[in-house]
């Protein structure tokens, strides 16, 4: 998540959407996050319903199997709105 934040800091959406390398990097990192979530136990996922594990996995599936149909406005919203919240939730979980 920090890598996504670093890749997209100080860049507006209109530049991000035209920067193929950044889009590819963020997409791969979203896939990685989804893969890691997939490996978590169902027990852990059920114990933390505040974390949207199913949505994370769904995002991974879209990024992995439908890259050319990705809506990068939605990806940008995920980057700016969801990643910071998820990062905080995971940090709290790890404490």
C-alpha cells in the first residue's frame, strides 16, 4: 500500500491516467494485495468484518483478468479513498 501511495503521490489523476508505467505498477500492486488477502485464513477474515476482504479480492480479479477494461477513475478512487483506510486497518490489526 505504501508503494501505491509513493507511486501516486504528487501526481494528479489526469497525469496518472496517461502514465502507462504508473498504471501498470499500481495494477500489479493491487493484484499482489489481493493475492495476499486470498492467502489469509477464513477465521481471520471473519474476525475482522471491518476490512473489505471480498472487495479486495474482487479488485484483484478485475486487475488480473480485465486490465484493459479497468476503469482508472475507479482505480484512482481506490488509491485515494480506500488504500489509506485499508492501510490504517491493517496497521491496527497488526498491533
